[in-house]
């Protein structure tokens, strides 16, 4: 059987995603109506050989995660388990730690997928490629193209175009190495465990040497934790050039890392577009019955339990969550409205994310600025900009945290509002605590 | 021709020596370099460019070039001499138009030009021609602030397509508020002193004159005459009988108690009465110091640093015709020159205005004044205001306007003739001039929407946004303090106050 391991990280990760990740683990954040890892599990489940999915992360057991796993098991009819790391073990440390669980019953290879990416992942084709080129003792990494400048923000892969062999791999290089970058999706044969074991022993040695030099008051830093292994640094870059690591390029199929609110809106758009091809029943279609159904433009997902007034105009690229209530004359465009929100009459939401349980008053305008990739450059990715520039907040997607109440007739432009806040006045380019 | 030569020579960057070098390969005045003599002929070195020695130039063209330069040079010498002579006499020409003498300077940068060029420039710019400094105001050569523009520049962009007296305030042309009040007090001849005469104004005033059975004369100044000069210009009309005459600043709105003002004036029997009003921030204006019992004015203090008085000149006066002896036909300021002299002669008295007062010559004040006026209407004639279900506070809606469902209109809103407001619109503290359309679900506060505008759906406009004639704002935009000139289509939000030309 084939297994997939999805690395979902922990609360220390995904901090750029706040305030959305303050009360909900980032991997469970809904994009286009379904949690991020739901889309990843769905991609894996499309391969009939995949019978088990292991989620490895650092989150304490929580209700949301358990509920998600229970529901997902039922929907996909495959086994899904959550394995909690006792401390952050790095991207590969968990794989080594739980090696016995992963190794049991697998035929040859297994997938490892980063839990904060999204895309139209060609897992079947990658598996086919892997069987032909890397079967037995080889490893395959999924690659995509980026612009020269942006490639330095990712793991860069230098490869032989004829054999697809990876010659060199550098994580976030300072100078240009290659436009091909790692997607965070790997297909490892069982021999990875030997490599992990060797790495673990090496690290242990270094750790012991270092700690013997320190005083006994030295407090261990998780970065140098004995069991911490990183896929990119410790595994991939070592395998590059050995003739055992191959790259499968995914061409110009959609791929993006989800680091910030801006990338969520971008991913929302692309997943909704993908629904047109794979799951058209998820999209709401414009009906002729103008008296009872809202006007829909482009791709829109509306949860079946949401209540939308017929005079509202939604889209393009809008996702409405469970039990949301959209009042009359509301306009929503390029935005995500999470569950149980109430949007009152005549309000206008553009390029924003409205958190769970929030209320937007009548005639209020919530507007953000999209941070889309440069349309002039092929393979351009979303810019990973910092929050501030020259001391001022960069215009970005407006994020309203959960349980926020915004009164009527105000404007929130390029604002970030933390959860459980009551807002009575307008705000532009500000973070509201 | 001399006009062409003038134009060429007034180019700041033109240097005759450079031109000579370009044409002939050497500078006329220097002895150095690229020239050398071979058997009596002057030759220039191969490396130096000279237009005249290019292969493409034939000999007759070369002769023309020679001629051209000679003409330019001689006109240059002449012009230079003239300029020097004029500068000696202290009178230079405006270098923008080269036709009028320099008459004024910008402040704070002190660049000079003629008044006509300045007026033209100020219609669409507020930066100095030469250095791009923001212009605060202009002064004449003696340092007095002059009123230029008279096109109503403060109420741009509305006054770019309609003379200020005809711009509607609360659904009636501004000048008509004053004219109708004057007619009620028994005035039968109104003189409009303008600096720019438009056909629109002439025609409309002819119609109004017929309707009200009065005479309306338009007195146009061809050069700026300040605030007192226009009276001298209209002398013949004012001296017809020995009755006193009113002088009104056209931007002023109040209850216009002209009857009582006439009584007060006749009672004290002196030469002039100024209407004064109480304001909260008197130091922004000029204050009036006067005897409370008699009303006799003692003096004026311009922008006082310490509290002197809270009464200011309201811009409404009544004079006996003898005042015309004090005013000559030249740029004169009534506040700075005439009034102080009258106060010294103890001929100037103050009438304290009751009720509201506002100078509505600027968009922000226009909106404040609108609120005050509507409040006055509520107390004097409440049936004029609208009382439908979607109305909040004082709202004036023309009978030909159409309002949609589930709107919220008010407080302090004026809607002009033939305006259409679609469903779900919220309007607060704004004026919508005639024939405009506001589409559904928009939210508009503290704005002036011009004539024939189209505001899209889900638009948000606030912060004293002013739209000129025929402006189109696309759906879902946010306009925060935009000043939009006529015939413009806006397709992007304006998040910070800006002027869009």
C-alpha cells in the first residue's frame, strides 16, 4: 500500500498567518470552503493505492483537529491518524521518530507533503515517474518554476534536463541558483530511513560534542535539539548529486505556498477555478430566478447552510462558510467569509477575509489590497513581503479576526483586526489590537 | 518677423553664442580653438560640427542660414536694449505672454507675471509656473493681496462650468437667495459686479429680472478693481437717486433682514452701515470694534493675536451715495482703505445680525452653510422639507427627484431637480445637484455631487469630495476627499485627498 505523510507543523509555525491562526491551527483554515489539508488529503486520496494518511505535527490534541480527522476519514474512506511530536523535530525529525509506524505495510515508497502548500498536485504522474526513474533506492521531489528573483525565497533545484537528476539543491540561496524550486512534495523510497538514521547519529555526535563544551547551565535550544532533522538541509541537499534524487517538474499547473492572508485569497481563487474542472458541483451557478437567488459572478462557493439574500451580488472568487448570513444588497468580491458571519444590508467586502462569528454593520466597506503575483512575469509567485515597509504598514488583504463586531457605515481599508473586538470607527492601513 | 524673434529670444535656454557655434562651428566671440586660417579663408577643424559645412546643405541654404542668424542677432540686440531700458524704468514684460507688463507676484515664492496669465493658470493649477511652489495668494507690486480668478476658484470644480452666482445652493442659484431677499425689502435695481462675463449669466439674469419685475444690470470690470473699485465702475447706476444702496458679498448666506437694516441705517443717518455677525473663531477673519449702544464703529483689527472682539464683518453693507467720493476707479480694497477712513470720520456704524451666517464660497463651508440654512427652513417654513419614511433630520428634495426604497436620506441633504437615487442608498450631509444618478447601495457623506453625474453601485464617498459637471464614478470605488474636475470618469479608488484633472 501507499502512504502519505503530511507535515502540519505546530502553533509556533504559521505566525505570519495571524490573526487567523490565533484560535485555529493554520492547516485547518478553510480555503475555497475546505481546510488546507483537506485539499491535500483529497489530492492523495485520488490515488487508489493510497490507503493511509499520517499527519505529523506539534499541535496539542484539540477538538477542531479531532473533528476534522473523524470527518475526513468518513468522507474519504481511508485511515487518517495524527501523530504528535513531543517537541518540534524539524521537517524530517518526525518521520524518523515515527519510522516504524510509517514503514509498516508500505510497499515501496511513500509521499511526504508540506502542510502549508496548495496546488493542482500531479501525484499520479509523479508516482509513475518515480516508478520508472527512482524505483528501489531513489527519491523524487516535485518541482515548479519561479522567476529568477523570487527563486531565492525557496529551495532551488539545479537539475539535468535529460535525466531529471538533481545535481544541486540549496535552500533560500543568496545568489541565483536555479528557477526550479521545491514544491514541498516528496516521494521517498524506503531507503530514506537509512539516511535519516545516519543523519540522526551524526547530529547526536555533534550535539554531544557541543554540549560537552558548554557549561552544565546550557539550556538546549530546540533548533539544536538532538532529534531535530530538516528535510531540506539534512536530506535533500545531501542527496543532490548522488544520482539518487530526481525532480518531477509540474509545469505551469497552479502551486503556491500559503504563508500569509494574501496567499490565502490567491489560493482561494485558484482552488475555485480547479473546482470547475474537478468538482463543478461545489460551485454555485447563476440561476435565472433573480427573485430568490443572489447574483453570482465567476467562481463562487457557498456552503449549503449559508443564507444569502437574493439582492446580494457575489463574486468572482468568493467563498462563504457554514451558517453565514448575507443581507440584502451586499456585494462581496475576491473574499473569504468564514462560518457564522453576519453581513448586514448594503455592505461591501472586497479582497478581505472575515473571521468566524463576526458581524459587519450596514453600508460598511471592508476593503483590502490584493498581493497577487506579477502578471507580466511567467511563473511569478506571490511576493513574501514583510508586514511593514519604511515604517508604514504595507497595503494588504484586510483580515478581520473572529468574533469581531464592526458597526455600520464605516470603512476598514488595508486593516488587520484582532479577534473579539468591537469597532465603531473607520480605519485605514492599521493593525487594530 | 518680430513676433517670432520675440518668441525665440524669450526662450530662457537660448544662448546666441551656442547657436552660432552650432551653425558655424565656432563661437562668435571667442578667438580660440577650432578655427584656423588657410590662405585667407577661415576653416574649422574636421572634428568640430558645423551645420553650415555639412554636405547636405547646399550653398543657397547656407546663405539662408547666414541671413537667419543675422536677423536673429539684430533682433536680439534690439530686444536686449528695450529690456534694459524698461528695467531702468522699473517695468518689465510678463515673460509668459510677453504682452502685458508684470503686475503681480505669487506668494510665497515671489515669482512674477501679469494678472491675466496668473488668472488663467490658477483655473487649473495651484503651483507657481516657475518653481512649482504651492501658491498661497498673489500680491500686486505694492504688496496688497489681490483677488484674482473672480471665476470663483474656491468653489472649483463647480465653477469651471458655471459662473459662481449661478451655482445652486439648496436648490436655488446662490445669487438668487440674495436677490429675492432684496426684492422683498423693496429693492428694484440690482447691479452684479463681475470680472468674468458669461452668456449663461446674462441670459439667466434677464429671465430673473422679468420674473421679479426688477432691473438687473451687469457691471463688468476689465481690470481687477478689488473690493471697492467696482462701486466706482457702477457709479452712474448708484447715483440715480439719493437713496442708500446695499453692497453684498455674493458668497454670504443668512436670513437677510434687509428691512431692519435699512431702518437702522436711516435712523443713525450716517454714511455707512456694516452688518456684523458673531463667530466662534474671530481671529480667522477681521474683527470689528464698536460702541454697543450706538453701533458706531471705532476700528478694525485684522486677524488679532489676542481676543479683541468676536464680531466680524459679515460682508453685507449699506451706504449713502456720498461714499462714492471716497472711491476711485482703480484697484481699491474697501476693508483696508475705505472703511478705516470712514471709521476715523465716525461715519461707519455696525448692525448686529441675528440668526445664522455663513460664507459658502468653499466646499466645506458650503456644506456647513447648507446645514444652517436647512435648520432655518425647518423653523420658518417646515413644509418645504421632506417628510417621507426614509428621511432623517432636515432634508430638501426637489419635487422632480426620485428616491428608491430602503434608502436613508439625511440629516442635512439637498437633492436637486431630476435626480434619481436608487435603492439602498445612504446620503448624509451632502448636496446632489440636478440630473445626477446615484446607483444602489452607495454610501455618501459630506460631499457635493455636481450636475449630470453618475455614481456607481456600492460606492463610498466622504471627506468633502466635490464632483464637477458630468463625472462618472464606477462601481465599488472609494473616494476619500477627491476633487474631481468635469467630464472625468473615475475607475480607481482615491484613498487620500487628491485633485483629479
